[in-house]
C-alpha cells in the first residue's frame, strides 16, 4: 500500500495521485523506470473518487475518438488482468431535434471510421435498452454498446497496487512546496516531508496544475481552471433498470446511470467557478431533480442519498494539456481534462510514458499540445456533459 516515506531520489516524479498520475506511474514502472508519485492527501482524493464513472468513445473529433478507442481497449485488458469491474454497458445519447441528429451523424461517421461501433437508433429502440425512458420528445438516439463504466475506487486502487508491484513508490500526505532548479534543469523537489532528488517531473495535478506550473516558474500560458460540478446518488432500484450511461443535452446536459449497488448516479451541467469550494448547493439539487425526472419520470419516487462535488479542471477548449514543457528540462504536464480524466487515463499514461521513454508516441498527442493556448490555436470543444 502507499507509503508516507519519501525516497531520497527518483529518476521520475509524478506530482498528483489521481488516476492520471497513478496510471502514468504504473505504465512507467511497468517499463522498468524508477518512478515516485507524490500526493498531498490520499490516492484518488482529488477529482478521481468524485467522478461519475463513465468511459466513452463517443466524441466529435478524430483525436479524442482515437485516444478513447485505445483507452477502452486498456480498460478492458487491465480490468481482466487486475480483477476490477469494467462494464461495457454502453452510452445512450438522447436526441430531440433534427439539428442534434445531424450533429451526431457527423460524430458517428468519425467514430465508425476508427472502429467504434456507434449507430443511430430509433426512440423505440432506445426504450428497449432503458424501458423507464420517457421518449415522447425523443426523435433518435446515438448508441454505442462498447462504451461503459468503472468504479473509480476499485480501478485506481488496482492500478496503484500494481504500480507498486512494478517498483513504483506512492507517497501520500506529502505536499510539494517548491522546485529545485539549476540552470533550467530540475534537480529536485522540496516537500512537506523533506527533499527528493529527481530529474523528470510530471504535473498530473489537474485542478491544481496552474499552481504547480507557477511553482516551477513556467511562464507559458496554460489556462486550467477548477470548476465545481456536483453529483448525486439515489437509493437503490431494481438492478438492470438503467444499464447504460444515459445523456440528455436538452435536459440540463444531464448524465445518469446505475451503479453496481443499484443506486442511480449522475449529474447535470450546473457549473460554478473558477473555485476550489466544494460545498453542495440547493440550485444543483433543484436542477438535477427536475432534469432527471424529465428523462426518467419514475425517478421522482426515489430518495437522494448523497450529493457531493468535484472539479472539472477546464481549459478554454475542454481538452487537456498533455506534453513536454520545453522551457524547463525535464518537465511534462498531463492536466486540464475538463471532466474526462478518468476515462482517458490509461491511454494518457501510454502517451506520456512513450514521450519520456521513446520521445514520441503513436497516439495523437499533438492535439493536446500545451502551447496551443499561447498560439491561439484552440481545438474544437470536446463533447461534454454534466
């Protein structure tokens, strides 16, 4: 299990113990690299353990589709190897007008080109998948049965344990306070538990990435801001009632699905920030109650057991910043996932590990170029809900 003992040195140090940082460490350690993760609280305590569990390939651009196709392959592989649940129960996007249908037809064409089996289905077919749906206003749906969901608790813990088996060190309750830099080269990190000598640092702190960049003296503009998003879970209902992740942009950018324990988990696009405040709000509760019951009227009979908040660490185009920062040797960033870090993590780990160990990767990392913001070359906004 993770330790509180900080090693004297590490060839590579990952700052941030969410699933992105943990899977990067896992992939590097699997390749035989000496790597340490430093987490200021406990593994998964930032955004990871607060996420909505979804893993999808249904994006509207080539890069995200390719990355998520690879990520789903890895989710399937590691869930089988490590024994954590990953269910390919699908994603169902409900569409309410011709404009939405045309937009999703374009998305489906891109997805199909890369082997993602999304298809347009009728409202009646959607209701066969989720019988509780109100389809009175639905004109079509976008359905991909190979999308899915996983427990952030089980999966992150499994990756962490196997990273340690490969030799990685995971150090919890340790906060990075400063960088030790000489002539533009990283020599070490000062932490709340002492100093660690290191040469390569990866900023995987997501909502806190801009603070770590500032600590490292990075002048490159990489705008990542923390926005509060909230979620709920209801009392259990009959298992199998809502197998896929159901999405409705018409009704509050809502997403909802059923957990393995039977409760309905999800959220809506109620966003507050930039802020580090995570207090639940009445406004969110009112919106989620209204929108959820427009999608599935039977949910009005359920009690909400718990509500919580987490961060969407957002960039201006809702795509992450992934890559090497050239003004400091050797400094990498993988942050700003805008709500997609959990689902992308295994593929991102491969990208970052490839960059460090090979200097290149077959995955489209240039799409996530951290310098695009400074150049004013924003990508098309990533498809986002919740």
